[in-house]
C-alpha cells in the first residue's frame, strides 16, 4: 500500500461530484433524481475530508516557517479502523482474466 503524499494547495483535486441519474423527457423537461449515500460512504467521506484538511494545514504551517512543502513526505501512522481489513484490488489482473475468459469461451 502506498503512502499518500501531500499536495500543494494549487494542486488540489476537484471537489467530488454527487452521482445523479435521470432522463430527458419530451418537451424539454428533465427529470433528475439524486442518489442517496450510505452511512459507510458518508463516514469515509468525512474521514478523508478531515485527513486532507490536516495535511493542508501542515503544508501551510511549513510554508509559514519557510520550508518548501513541495518536498514534504506525509506518512500517517494511525490506520482508520474501517481500513484494517482493506486489501487492494488488482483491476488490471481482473480485466486480464475477464478478457481471457471471454476470448476462450467464445462469447462477446
């Protein structure tokens, strides 16, 4: 598992967008229904926002002391309890197996 690096304030990722579903009806009307988020999703989002805020504060504190934060190496020693049993998913391996199975079984 890789360790997250602190980003400079000008390199901040864009804010997350809420997923939405809907369709365009006739007559120029549009129906839009927003998806509801699970409690687990909201807890994870709060944790990430809190952690990112701490990293940004550390970068600002370093900048105020005259240290260049672009070379900052950030390591979080405490692991969030919900991530204790986390195992990374190898998407490339999964796609490779899926493609191989589709090619050898003759389905498209």
